[in-house]
């Protein structure tokens, strides 16, 4: 387990950029954290660390955004996903097989469908700008 305290959005992005160097094709990064905690900022840093040139934004209404880089990043927002059937309808399981990195916001909504070896990133808001970021491997 790894812990980091960030004091700004930029620090969160820089930490995520370094974290991205540890990722490989096929990894699933499952995010946990309240609304506005910094999940999208973390994905923006990750994508930068993987040389993705696309602009990273929350996939709230699209459900999934794709970013091209050294390894493609598939950025999901599972906030509105409630059933296994909905996961199938958005092609989630096919994305797991495409050889990119799946970055999943609101992963707790699909916990049972996540691979056992997923990497969990919990972002906890400590103050307006301060965040505690905890990275752990595997389901508990």
C-alpha cells in the first residue's frame, strides 16, 4: 500500500503521472472517493504520464472516454451504472480485453465485476485543497 498527501490539484496530477509509470497494458485502476475528491485530476495526470495527448475530462455523460497514448486509457464513470446488464451494454468487458488501461471512477458501483487484481486508488478530501491518496493492489 502507498499513501500520499496532495496539497493541490497539480500535486495530484504529478503523483498520478509518476504512478502511471508503474502501469502496464491490461491494468484496471479503480477509483474510490466522493464527488469532487480529485478522481478526474488523477486520471488527467495518469494520461499525461502515458503520453496521451487528448484532453481529459469526466466521462459522466459519455460513460467512457478513450485517450490514445503509449498505452490507451479507457476512462469510465460508473456513477449511473446499476446492473450487470448495463455493464454488458456499454461494452465494459470488451474494454477489459483491449489491452489498454481501464480507469474507473465510482468503481464501488461495479465492485463485483472488477478483476481480482485491480489497483484501487482512494482519494479522501482532507480540506479544500488537501487530499489523502491511498493506492492498494487487489480486492480486499
